[in-house]
């Protein structure tokens, strides 16, 4: 995983690689926040989960910079998958 601030520190990017059943995958997460407003946004793409779509997430960020997101993505033939993501 490579974590890097971009656009003069206004966004944080996470680029990662992983494998499942010996097949390589990669993903990218971009997080931005208006800490003063308590609003956080994120965009996530992943070669395994997203099928060419971008998951746009909205959430919150506290004064210490901890974020909380919730969203879902399609997982046919079953129901959409989703969950809450919190920073440590």
C-alpha cells in the first residue's frame, strides 16, 4: 500500500495491491474532508469489487481527523454489499 497526500494536502490517496485465489488485484481510495464542517468524502475503485464503477462515499470527520463512511456496491446475484468504514 502506498499512502500519499495530494493536491497540497487537501486529499489523501491510498493505492494498494492484493490477491485472491492467486489472482492479483489493485485498488485506489481517495479521501477529502472539510474538517471545519465535519464532512468527509471518498471515492473507491477496486479491480475485484467495483466492475469499472466508482463508489462515491459521504461521511463525517471529527476534529482529530477520524472519519466515518457508509456506502454499498452491487454484488450480483445477491444483495448489494456495504458497510461502515472508520479510521482508527
